[in-house]
């Protein structure tokens, strides 16, 4: 698995994909982002694979543990004590879906659900710290799409110490909240568009940095992805959203310099 890195508490430290077709997912993302993806040979990790760019860890890809769950990306927040984080989740009105457990000698993880219904995970490092780069083709942003954002904001404040700050999202866009921690922007949040089908629950979306949103968007479609939101500008840059061939949605992000 991964080499040790320094984890940062209370900020996103890892993303991984649970896929109904892990091999197909590995092939798609390797071609789209140029990731070097290596499957762990230790059977205790169940075929979990690490994706690297420039020799540095950027994401994980594995098979679904629950056959009924959708293929989807998950966001992990760093913690120095997963058990204490689980207690904070319960106290703040969230749900502990999977209590903290060991992942080999890599670390401990837990899965929670916030009061709006979105799943969020925690990572307490041992050997594996988390991201090793935020360059192109690595995670650029994490964003909560909530049904009932007013319930979620105090939850993240209580559990992770995040301060929500509404920012200018442009005249034609819905209100947008940035989560701040330690003087830095760590994630975003918005009320889910009412046009989204009712069957879609609250969820955390992820965006990967790219040098050319339009080019990456076209390439993703050529590899079998489906368009969800075509390339468009926003106050901070340009983005697009697609669904991969296995059904997991993700964004492509190019920040304005």
C-alpha cells in the first residue's frame, strides 16, 4: 500500500472509488488522467488499488463492499482519533454507518452520514497518510450537495470545526458556501438543485484538477463517460461534470490563475 505521509486533521485527505467493475474503472481513469494504478497484492485489501501521478498517491479504486450500493466516489476527512470523531458525529446528529475499524496496518477508517443524508468518511493514519499531491489530475475540490443544507452546516462545524462562509457564486448561480478551517478553504457546499430527481440523496461531489476542462471533458466522453454538465465558467475558473462508465459522477476543474 502507500508510504507514510503527514496527515492533516479535519480536512479532506483521501478519495476512493467503490466500483461494480473495478478493472473497468481502473482502465477508464488510467486513460483519462494518465494514472499509474497498482493493485495491492496482499489479499487482506481485497484488490484495492492505488492511483499515482508523478509517483505520488492521488486516489484509491476498489470493488464495492455492498453489492446494493451504487458505484461512487467517497471523501475521507483526516483525524487523529477516529473513535472521538465518531462520538462527535453522534452528538451532532449524524449517524455512524461503519464504526472505526482497522485497514491492515495502513490506518483506521469510519463511515458516517450527516443530518442531510450525505455519506462522509474519516481516516486515522498509521502507515498511509493520504494525498501526496494536489497537482493536475489529482483532487482539486470537494463539495457537499445537500437536501437541507441548514442541517448540515452546524454538523460540520461541530465535528470538524469548519466555518461556513457564503461567497459570490455569480448572479445566475445558487448561493454557495465555502468551508474554512485554519484560515484555508477546505471544501464547498450548496443546496441541491430542486430539478435533481427526488431519488438522488445528498452527496459529496469531487472535482479533479485538469489543465484543460474542455479537452478532458471530450476525452472522458470518448472513453465512455456520460455528460452531466458541459464545460462552463464560474467566478473562480471553469468546470464540467461527467458520470464514468460505471456510473460514478465526478467533476473536472480548472481554477483561474
